[in-house]
C-alpha cells in the first residue's frame, strides 16, 4: 500500500485493493473548459521517486509558489506489459490525479490535464529540481505571446542538459539545444524562443494544452506536446535561463519506439528558425546537418548539434581576433563552489578578457571535459589549483599556477603551450631546472570593486581576518590574539577555537568584501608554506591593499616591492603588535597608494599579457613556424 491510511484502534482493517495492471494509452479528455483558479500544478513521478517520497519536495515548492491546486500522478516507462501496481492513494497532503500507474509520461500527463483548473498550469517531474522562486518566474512568463515555458536545465556537473528542443533535421527526432555546453553559454543566450520544449518541467496556458502522445521516449513526448500546444493558439515556446535548475536524477538515454517515430512526421515541413536565432546570440551556428532523404523512414537517433564559430565583425576590426576561452577552475559546481576564491578570480579574469572582445566561459571541476562542445574552444586556460586538468585538443592550452605549486610536476607543465605562475621564485626555479619556460604572472585585483573610494561596512572592525580554519589554528590569527589586538574573524570552522566575540560570522559575501576591507585599518593574511616559499602572494593582499587597507602577513618573496609598503611581513607576535600599532601615513597617501596598486595589478593588465601571448602563438601556427621549445 502506497498511501498513508490511518485506522482507529478497534476498527476492522481495510483489505488491500487488488493490484491493477499498468495503465496504457492516452486519456481522451482534455483540460477543463472554464478555469476557475490562477495556478494548478501537476507533479509527475516515476514509481521509484514516488515510493521514495521525492514528490513531497516539489509539493511544498508548488504551494510556496502560490499554487491553488496540486496533484500527483505516477508513471513507469520501464514497466513490462504484465506489470501490476497497488492503487496510488492520496493522503492529507497529497491529492492524486489518477489511482493508476501509467506506462508513459504522456499517459500520466493526459490523466492529470482534466483536473487542472488554473488559468496557468505547471507540470513538474521529480527528476527535475526547481526552487519555488524559479517556478514563480516560470509561471509569470506565460501569457501574452507565450503558451509554454521551460527552464534551462543543468546536470550535476553544471553542464547544460537542455535549453529547449531544436530540430536540426526536419522530420527527425529533436535534439536538446546547447546540450553539453557550459552553464555560461546557457546564461548568455538569455530568455529565448525554442522550437519546442523537451524537459518535463513546464508552465503553460491550461486551455491551450494539446493531447499528449503515448511513447516511452519522454523527450519526444514533451517536444511534440509543447509544440502542438503552442501552435494551436499561435503563441511561442520559450526557455528561461535560470542559474540553477538541476536534474535530480539523470534521464536514461532516449528510448524511441514506433509511436515516437510516427509522431515526428508532422515536423517534416516545420522550419526551426528559433534555434538559429538563439545560437546567433553566442556567435554560433548549426553546421554539417544532413537532411533526411524524402520518403525515407525517420532514423531513430538523436542528432548531435555541431556548431561553427561565426566571427563578430566589430571585434575583428578592433582586435583582429575574437577567440573563445574556457577558463577551468577547481571549484565544485553548484552551491558547493560558491565561496571558492578561484571562482571569484575566474569571474574577474573573464570580465577582463571580455573587455578585449574575447568570448569567455568558466568550467568548474566536473566540466573540465565537455565532449559535445569543447571543440569550440580556441583557448583552454587552466587556473591551476588542486586539479590536474586534461588538454583540449586543437586549442591553445595554457596553465597559470596560482596556488598549491607542490602539486604541479614537470610532466604536467610540459603538456601546455604557455605556462605562467603567480610565484616568481617558483617560476624561476622551474625554468632554471628544466627546459620549460614558466613566465611569472602575479595574481591580481579588480579595481572597479576593490578601490578606496566607496562605501564602508559599518559592522567592520579595526583589524580583520577573512578565511577558513583549514582544520588548524592559523598562525596569523593566534599571533594576533596573543598580541592582544582587537581582531575580528569571518570564516567557517572558527567557533569554539577562538575567544568569545572574536568570530563575527562564517561567510562574507564577495560583493560585501570591498566594503569590509575599506572600513578596516588592518587586514591579516597568511600563506600555505609552499606558496610562501615560491613567492605566491595571496590574492587577498591584492584586494585588500587596492581597497586601502594595510595588510600584515607572513613573509613571502617580493612583498615589499609589489605593494609599496601597503603590505608588511611579520615573523612573530612582537613584530605583529608593533606593525599593527605603527602609523602608516595620511588618508590621502593611503588612497593614492591603493589606486596605484589597483591599476598596476588589475585583471585587465593580466588579461592583456595572456591575450598578446595567445595571439603570438596563433600567428606562429598560421605561418607554419615551429613553436618555440620554451613555450
């Protein structure tokens, strides 16, 4: 029994119902004639998800989004013809649209449509994780000239699974637009029209709902139903570029059957102009599409979208080249990586490269390899931290070692066309010891954000430290407390390790960080031992000094020369105390120094170096000259 039936003590138990066979076919009835409410939500759930109560998460989000009616219907596309199921029971919190388990998603949708009484309805499948906020925006987009709206859906690796359905070959199965592309491509294309939807997560005008098709291929069912529903009322299908709508579990590879194949004939004369327009926003186009021979049966396959680079004319005039850069970082995809320093570093660098007319996307740890789209990348730039990252075939491959140099060996460096290191001492040592040239390239700051001119955080203390514990008591923090300095700490893991009142919070939003640094007189910093030894100056020092603060840190090579006295090395408690109490010049002098640091060590400066070197390599390759051995 799947329901949550309760019985009073002493009553006779209700006998279990007879098991029912799998329900097949399509319910002939459609949506109600006169919607009486604003929003209805139908939750479709594969049997396994229903038994695991995964539908209950979507149930709560539907209510939070303002749904008037929420229904659940269960299906099982993997059922055998002889499969039988218990009756699907409702409960105090769950209303079922059908007591039967349906053999297809289309059958489940058809069973629920007549019970949807809202002017706008949504279908949410338990395989898609969508927040209430995104659901509200999805629903709000329906109306005027939009009949159906789908979110852009990511996989757990932050790679796009679908930005709507595309029809590269008329009469053939649809393909998922931008499938295998990085998240940034999906965001940059923005809200766009699609040929059809192909994910079972939709908002739609209830009375425009067409009759679904009965196929085990859910993507074909969604695409044909959304296409028919929109065209019936002369409106569009659109895709919304939400940052985070994920597949909670992966849909199996497509399972075409004869019903899916038969349903595609309607598209033999259906032009797909939406796909070209959407890809054009990214400078891409569909290439090498082979048309189906007239009168031949539809091939049961999903064509892979291949895109060719279409140059931006204005950028060519200005820079002679517009290249697509993939910046690869070690941060996890999704919320787990939101507070990683290399994510903020990559975003600032990407913006700097874009200021030179370059096209830039960021790949997180799980998307370093993108077999369906990495052929588009002209340059692969690895911001080397924790991960050894594969090369991208055909691209100019760059490594920029910004942290953890002890993890990088000579064999890894030898793979790359261009090599940089944020530690000049380490770069010089490798270059002297091997035949591999490693160019020094310090970390950087964004002076548009980290500037002495701007708001100051009123909650900031005089002396601050921003950073995690790394599982140990960090020396600079313990020395500051031993010195009796009024230090305030932000970062995860500190509670219980420091005196009461020292820890102000576990996280400082990156947008708030400049305000905090501007308000603090002193910012504390320290380095990993291998970074200090190699001259890898922490990115925190660039940001804090550009914002006008004085930084006290452990010794690292080159510190005094780079920061003109705005960053000082301290070796023990006494030096730290003296440095903290010393006068560091007037406000005007500190401001002038901060502005100079920001301009000299900006990401734009670093991007200029990278771009010039990449263009030089491309010029040598095009001229047929052998690439120099030292990279």
